[in-house]
């Protein structure tokens, strides 16, 4: 994934169903204009998903079928421009969603 860091104007990235690792997700921090990210089916660690926190331009995030959990929801309040979040077929629980809605998402 490191080869995409030269694409400084990249706005949309779809790496669905790939073997991207937590280290690969760290590369996304170096793409300042990224606004749409699709990580459907990505099986990264919790620490890997935390790399998304630094993408302040992120507006759309799709994590369907990925390994995200309630703990991952703690990153959502750190994304000021996020308008769309898709979590279908994940390990996120109704309790985790309720905490997010109440502004209490936490790891």
C-alpha cells in the first residue's frame, strides 16, 4: 500500500475484500484529501482501524463485513466531516450503536 502515498490528491479508495493489513491502513493517514473509503471485508486489527482517526477529510466510510467491533466506533466522533457510515455484517452490537448515538462511543 505504501506506493499510493504519492497520490496526494486521491479522494476515493476502495480496497474491499483485500488482504490489507493494519500496517496498510496506516498509509491512509498520508492521503490528506481522502473523503471516501471502502474497507468492506477487511479483517484488520482494532489498532489498524484507529489509523482512520487522522483522516479529517473523511466523509464516507464503509466497513461492511469487516472485523470492526463496538470498540471501533470510538473513532467515529473523531471524524468531523463523516456523513455516511456503513456497518452491515460486522460485530458491532445494538448496544455499541446506542452508545454511539448517545455520544458515548468508547473503546
